[in-house]
């Protein structure tokens, strides 16, 4: 039995997972149920997207419905929990709505966790809280500058992470995980969105050795880190960057997407490509995450290679009907 499956839900109480119907949260719930004996409390806004969790043993799932904007509902959802994995954030709506969910919602979640006597909060952040840099960097790298005029994703996640770290103390500790480009089955921006984007975009997206560093990390490596962060004593108060040990270029990443899509080569006509400037700039970045701190304190290494992770993603895409059409052409 691996270290990740040795900890017991009965010893640590209930584990609540916010955003449990989403990409990472859903996988964390699956791994907790299938790989540990924890009692799991998925916290969802509604059951419309929770069908993915239906095949799991329902006697160990204590679903709760709560929105990050509803403090009383969050309080009820966390009653009796010892650990909270906070994956939820504002992923839809106008920028003010997303800020309210990600930042204000995190503040409400932390207050509810403290009131409920939660021992540990594992907060899912992102590599985007760091300032753009060149070469290898770790958790000691400079943070992104706070910009009160900017309320988009990076500033939302930076503000939420700061709230989480500031909430530690008085019997509640906090662990922050900062994954890079997370991909895999049920993934959003870096999986489903890429499998559904216009084929013309691939005329201008990187290929081969082109492009900068893609700090890709397969979703199961992130889930491993979450499970370890729930119970490792020396993780308390830590921030942990997560990216694959293998160097991945954006060209290599998109070539795998092309393969799943059935695009054997980039389309010749780029006239209809729609790649915004911020995205093109991202693909030129050369900063490379090092995850040595996670290996030391969490006992977790992100060893899934891009070939292995994309093979699993391709199998899922075929099962769910994404990627190639039945005739074998790009969707």
C-alpha cells in the first residue's frame, strides 16, 4: 500500500471537497474514495455536473449543496469536517462575479472552516501567482505584483491565496498547492477547450520544438499532492509548486492535442486563426517550475510523462466523443 493510501478518514474525520463537480475536485473525490478509507463530503453548487461521481460508492459520499456566495450554506456543509480541500473558484460569469466567487468566496469558506473546527485547509492555487520569469524557479520566486485595477484570473487567485495563508493559526493550518498547466480527463481550459477550439488556430499554435516552456502536470499527479497535503504534518503552512519533472514545450503539448484531434499537420490557412495576444505571449514564456519542495515535504513527484498523460487523455476523449469524428477527421 502506498503512503498516499495509508491515511484513514476515520482517524482524520470527514474530508470536504469544494468544487467537487469540477475537473480537479472531481478527481480528488474519486481518488479519496477509490484509494483511501476516508469519508468524503463533496460540496457542489448543484447536482447537474455531479453525474461523474455517480458510479462511486454512495454510502461514503455525503453530498452538500453550497455556493461560495452563501456563508450559512458553507457553514452547514463543513460541520463535522476535519479537513477541507478547496478547489472551487469563479469560472464563469462577468469578472466581478468571478472575483466574488474566487476571492470573497474563499474568505467565506475559510471563516466557515474555522467556525466548524476544521484542522486543515488544502487550498488549490496556481503557478500564475508568480511574476513571469526566465529559467527555473521555485517557491522563493517573486510573487506577481498586486494590481487593484486588474480583477482577472491571476489577480483573483493571488488574492485568494493570500487570504488562505493569512487564515492559518488558532488550531487551523493551511497548505497551498500551486499547479502549472493541469490537463487530463474532464479537464477544462487545457483539455476540453483545446479539443473543441477551431482547427484553424492550430496553424499558428506552436509545434515541435517551437514555443516556450509548458509547465504541464497530469491531473493525477495533482491529486497525489492533494492527498498527501491532507495528512502530512510537515506540509502545514507550505506552498508547493507542481509541474512535471519532464521538460515540456508548448509545441510538444499542442502536437499531442493535434494527434488527438486527428490533425496530422497544422492547417495551411491561418487567416481564421483567433489566438489572442495574451495567449501567444504565454506560449513564448521560458520560466520552468521546479517541484523539489513538494517532493521533500509531501513525498510526491510529478512523474507522469506527457506521452503517458496524453495517452490517457486520448482514451477518455474517444470515450466521451471528443477529438476525432467517427470518420477519423478532426472534429
